[in-house]
C-alpha cells in the first residue's frame, strides 16, 4: 500500500503561503542568486535537521548531508565525489565564510562504524563510507577500551567530527582560505536527547557547551 504523503503536501501549501504570498520579500531577493554565510555538513538523520535546529531562513545555509556527517580526504580520481563537489561549490564559488561540521548523538552511521570493529560491515555502501572515520573508532577503542559501547559510540561521534575537520584541511583551496583568515572551520556536536549543542574548542582540545558569545578565532590549524 502506498504511504500517505498528504502531510508533506499540506506542508508545501503552508510554506508557499508563507514565502510566496503578498509578503514574499525574502523569496524575491533569493530568486537571482544565493549568498549563504555557511556550508553546514550534517548527518542525514531525520532528527537533526540543520535549518530547523538553527531557526534559519531560506538562503542562510548551504547544506550537505550524508551518513554520519563525514568529509573524505582530498582525492582526485575517477570516483563520483558528491561531498567534494559540494564543498568546492560552497568554498570556491559561493565563497562561504564558515564551514560547520554538525555531529550528533545516537548516530546510526557511527554505530555502524563501531560495529565494524567486530567485523560487521554494514550494507553495500555504508560500511565503506563510514570507514572514513576509522581512525576515530580506533582511537576511542584504544583510549577507553573498558567503557560501555554507548559511551564509546558518543566519544566516536565527537572524534569523527575532528576527522572531518582534519580532512577539510587536505583540500588545498580550503587550507589556503583558512590560512588567509577568509574561512573558519567549526566542529559542533548536537545532543538529540537534551537539545544541547557543544563546539570543539581548539584551545582546550575539548567539546564545550556553546554559549552566545562564542566567537572562535580563525587559526591555521584547526586541530
Ligand atoms: Zn547520524
């Protein structure tokens, strides 16, 4: 039986009324082009919708979502590079000033990565994809071998954000802009149980609670 998509159609109607009615100033300004401030790289998880979480409007965020919010290292070959091409467009063409990696708790992608330590490779594509953060998994298992699988997974979710930050810097045009102070990289972690957001503090090397006055300094090496 076909699922009922009425809910989505009703939502589109509401959206159209809000943005394309008489007071459609916002939509009009965006017709000719976009100038988002940030590229946000988030997980596909339906509970972590970046624009909803940050109360953003149309045009605010250039969003790339994939399993476990991962960035692969810079690699030029004949594969299809969805992440790298989105990154290139955001950085080199839209010239965003910020890139945010948004990790989150209870991430199934990171769960698959942790399970792979026991030889369980997920799916046809997922296992290879999440393996981008294999070094995060190995670090967690080495540093906290006696912790519960839940705590290890939470730690791996945060470590994987750092792997993606590090991989971002392997893209020459990202590295160049960061070193010139034109681009800032941010590692964030959202707790789906509490709604709390933490950010990676380069100075302390820890994830800390995000406060309103948060204003990270641009640094050459984010790690
Ligand atoms: Zn996830």
